[in-house]
C-alpha cells in the first residue's frame, strides 16, 4: 500500500486543524481531494509528507511507519506543490540536474524529461524568463526527475488560463506515475460544461435565423401562407437544432472518452450530458426563435439571444466566491444553465445519485417548456415585414 493513514489528527498552536483523517492508496490508484478554500486539502498533503507531525493516528508510506521510514519514503515520492519556487538565475536543465542530486540521480536524460513536459527546446533558457505556464511544466518535470512511485499534485493548474490548464491536464493524463491527486473527473466535468455552452451558442445562432433570416431572404411569406400549422413550422425549424446538437454530442464523445477513460463516472457524464444538456441547448434555440419571430433583423435577434446566454452562462465565467453569495445562489436556483453545470459537478465529481438531481432536472425541463411556449406564441404571429 502506498499510503495508509488512519484517524490522523493535526493540532497547530493548540488549535485543531484536521480531525480523524483516514486515507488508503494502493498502487495504480488515482485519488483526489476536493473542497473549498480552507478545507484543509494542502494541509492534508503536508501531513502525509511528514511536514507536520500528527497529534494522533498512524501514518505509513509504502508499508512503513515512523520518522526514519518517512524520510526514506520521500525518495520514492514526487511532489508538485501549490506554490513552486525556483532559482531564476539557473537554466532549466542545470536546475533539474542539481535537484536530482538530492535523490539517486537522474533516471532519464534531461532533454527527454523536458520534452515529456513540453519544454524540449528550453533546456538552456534561464528560469527567470519562463512564463507561469512554463514554470508549472518545469515543476512537473522536477516532480518526475527521479521517476517516483508516488506522485502528489497540489492544484497543478492553479492560476493558469484555460489553454494552460488543458495542456497541464494532457501532460498529467499521460503520466505513468501511480498516484495523482488531480482526478480526470474534473476534466470531464469541464468538457461537459464546454460542450453544453458551445451547443447553446450554435442553437442561438440557428434560432436567430429561423424567422428573421427567412424574412430577410424574402422567403417567410410563402411559409406563412402554406397549409401548415404553427407547430409544424416550429418543429421543422427545431429539427435543425436537434440534428446539430446530436452531431455535436457525437463529436464530443471521443474527447470525453480520451480524457475520462479509466476514471470515474464517464458513462454517467455521457448520459447526463444528454439528459441535462439537451433541454438547455434546445431551450436557447427556442428562445432565439421567439426573438427572431418578433425582431426586425437576424442581428437584433442574435445579439439579444447571446446577451441572455451570456447572463445564464455566468457560472462558467465568475468565480466561486460570487456564486456562493446570496445573489449567486438565487441566480443558480433559477438558472437552467447553472442547473446543468451543478448537476455535472454533483454526478461526475461527487458521484451523487440520480434522485438528488430531480429538482435540477425539473428546472431544465421547465426551461425547455417555457421557451417552446414563447417560440410557439411568437411564431403564431411573426413579424413578416
């Protein structure tokens, strides 16, 4: 067993910090620590590494307990701390060679290691010239310099932009280390939210063209005078939305599988993306159709629809602090987009049961029905001049 922590308790300056922490890791397992700021994730990692001394409980690494065994175990552990510092006056290759001296030396050539983390051409560059993303990559290289049996990562993508986070995730997902405190469930969750957001944008674009576009092309009058009902006209337009969303979903599946294979709740992510993503996407399409039927131009309908979408998609843009405020919680309770995101979070990351998602399912279905009714009413008397 890599880590065997039993009922650990930590006290600092007579103040209780951690209570009854138990953690059991076998070789080949991936484990994650999730929680808000201040929950004790980094402190738990520090306690596991022996940077703190537990007031109670038992900690064994690689089957051995005690201070001497703990120091010996560190030679088999690679650590990527939350705040990583370097000597800016050193070159990347020289720094890794120097750091490897604390262990049994390099287990692979410096160029190979730097290439693995995406810094193959930066071996002779001063660390002080590195960007934040490059420093994160170098931190990962430092953690892997001795080919550890146990890899511990503390918020490896903290502070990076979306592209930087994706690149770090890609690096971690191809790592052959036996343990990571970053779970690919987080990546799957981010992808489901991104696919839903992209689908909603396309739905708004297509919906905005449904009536205003026909009017600008002077093809709306023949449709309105044809012997078809409003519902049939609306469903014909909706068929394009459904087809487009279906194609997007199918295109997303290989990417979800690539980042989520071997992790938890991948199948649930695929199922819930249909259950919750579909009503959200089609709802925005119907809303855009309603705006298109009553607007003077495609551009007006498109801008109006995108403004509403931007407001509803704010959970993807604002920080957790604002979302946890009273205003944020109120908006989340009535926002279908937030309902879908919160469901993805609860199911993919926290493994919550289906019954716990029924209120949010009711919310996104209510959104779909209300937007369809709005589109149906607007399509009954569209603006045709």
